[in-house]
C-alpha cells in the first residue's frame, strides 16, 4: 500500500506501508505533481504492479488539477467558433 504524508502545498512524501520511504510527489510549474524517487530505490527492480500503485496514487493527487484543466478547456471550446478562426478552407 502506498501512503502519502503532505509536507506542504507543493510536496508529499511517498511511503510503502508505514515506514519505507520511496520519494516525493513534487508540484511542477505546469501545475501537476511528479514522482521523484530516492536514488537507491531507483537502482532496484520494480514490478509493474508496484509501479501501478505509485501511478494510481499520483493520479489521485493530480485529479483536482485535471478536473480544473478539463473545465477550463470546456469553457474555451464553448467560446470558440469556426468563423473566429483565421483559416481558409
């Protein structure tokens, strides 16, 4: 099980179980969190199942941003009309 500890608004510590520190989810300038693993763990082998656990948790953290981004694009799509484009067909 992947557990998170919120360190700040821009960072989460990532643990396997209660005490196996794996790295951090850090907020990037694009508004999404990315996983930064601890160097000694990155050199080891990882199963797809274990990587999926980390990816699922990362998706969970990024979900509010994804919803906000989707709403923003929907608003812009509703405003855009083909006549407004400066394209010759």
